[in-house]
């Protein structure tokens, strides 16, 4: 999949038998539903990690490393002093008979310590080459051009050796790690100015709906503010994507088809959000069908049972159509779109779960994955989670910081029992 501009080119005609097709659909369960894990795997088969390229380390924040990275230098690069004192060679503190040496010559501005010499150094200051220890100033008496040794030191004492913090060749990051500000600081300290990373996936959010208006606009009778596309755009940014949002204020299939087509040149993934009406959803589904290959399925999950995805355009750009209900759209994004984005980034697609103690009774339907909105509390000793429910979907999501996972085998969770959770914002 091209990263930047896509050039249209003539393609040889193909007969019906050689046209591109979607991967084989997973088998449905006895209720005619597709298992959530099967649908995730199906979606992951539609995409490949984006092609990596070299980038300045400071510009690679929040991107996935595509190689193992080792230190190029020693840190510290030179041996340094831990105290204020005098850099010495420990072998000079005894004579040939093993008796303590009383004094050393005080040298200045030398890069290499000569036999019988000492050089004054401060805390953190590089010591001359050849120095093997530092005499704290309390261990000596300074007299003109010499120091008298009151107390000796052992090899390496009061000295921070070159490479003590980080040695040449030491592993810093591994393939698949995501760069944060601390990684970048460490790489710079290790002498690394460029890294091989995958670009951030470019996600186009196509918002549509006959009765949706932009936030801030005056609402007419029967109209509502479009919040879904803003919610999903922000969620995609939280995963690490570069996000573009376009709006079609209607549900005309041809208008939607044109709007989607116009965005394919800058999209690694297209996500559709709609209003709550069936007409809005069906218009996008029709546009997708005219643009490429579509898979529409009922998934054993609540909320977000209806899922539609496909490959559209000449380059078969993946597209996911989210449900119109905000909670269903958000949960579907977390379950299905997050793995897609992580795959494009070259990151681990398996999400981390945490265990928490249920604070109240939780119910589900056997045979389906139920994702409840929850408030996760961690007091440092134990995690607990309570279900969040609100008539206003956006308020419910706003109050939640976790999704409670009730798997296909679970019907009831009683207070005090352990449940698995996804922490929002953590992957």
C-alpha cells in the first residue's frame, strides 16, 4: 500500500474468475453469528504493516521501531569522578616493595596521566586517560605542586568507568517498541540520531447523516450535533494515527461514494461514522459496495453486533463502517479498529488486560462477548471496577475509564468476583 500519492494506472482486464476477492469468511456459530476473535483475525488479514523508513529520532515520537537498536557509544563516554578530589593511578599509591607512597606530583591540563601524577577533578568531570581511581580531597593534603596521600583508595574507587551506564552494543530498544519521549532521550544519549520506523497510519473519518450538523452550528428541528466522528477521530489519534475528518451532510449514496473516493489518495484506513438512522447506515453500505469488496456480518458481541468492512478503490484500501450508536461505535472501534491500526503500525495487536474485583452484579448473555463501560479504581493495593450506566451515551463514555470484558461463557458476575478489563488509552 503506497504511503503518499497514488498514481492511477491502466490495469489489464480480468474475467470474473480472477477478480480480487475478500479472504474466506470465518464460520458462523450455531446462532449464525461470527465469533469476535474470528472477526478480528479476518480484519487483520486485510492489512499489512506500513513500509518503514529512516527518520530523525526527534521526529519519530510515538512511532514503532522496525529494528533492534544498540548503543553506538559508551555512556559516559569517558571515565568520570564521583567526588571532588584527585584522579590517580592506584598502582602509583605503592612503591615496588608494596609500601604506601607519601606524595604524588600535581599535574595540570593533561589528557593522559603519567606515572606518579595526580590531577584535580570535580564531581562528574572526565578524568585523564590512565586514571584508575579518584582520591577524595579529604584523603590528601595539597601542598604547592604536590599532594600528600593521607589515605589510599582501591582500584576503581570513587570513579565512574566509561560505559558504566551504557556500553557500546548494549540493547536499547527492540523491534516493535513504540518510541516515547524517554526512549528518544536515551537514543540521543547513546549517539543515535536516526531510526527506522513505520509511519503513523493515515486514517480518514468520513462522517455522514441526513440530520447531523457540525458542532457549533444552529440546530434545526429534528437535527442533532455530530459527535460520533469527533469521538472516533480522537480515539484514532490516541492509538497513534494521523487523522483526517470529512463530513457529508446527507445520505445520498453517490455523494458519499464521491467523498470516499476523493479521500483514498491519503488513506491507509477509512472509517465511516453515521447518524443513528438506518437510512444513513445503508447509504454508506451501498457506497462501499459500489467502490469495492464488502463483508457485512452479525458478530457475537454487545454492543456492536452489526459490523461492516471491506476493501475499496483500485488499491483496495481497508474500510470499516462503525455502528451509528456512539457506545456501539466506540466499543467497535476498540475491539476491531485498534488491532487494525496496530497492525499497520507494526505493533503488537494483542491488547493487555487487567484483573479487577467487581463492585456490583454484572450480567451478560451466554454465547456473546459483552463489553460494559466501567470505572476502574486502583488504590495501589487492589483494583476494583464498577459498571457505569447513563441514559446519555457520551456522558457514559466520559465517566468510564475501562471496558469490562464478559466472555462468551459468562452469564453472571457477582460482587467480589474477578473480571478482566481493558484500560482505556492503554494497549
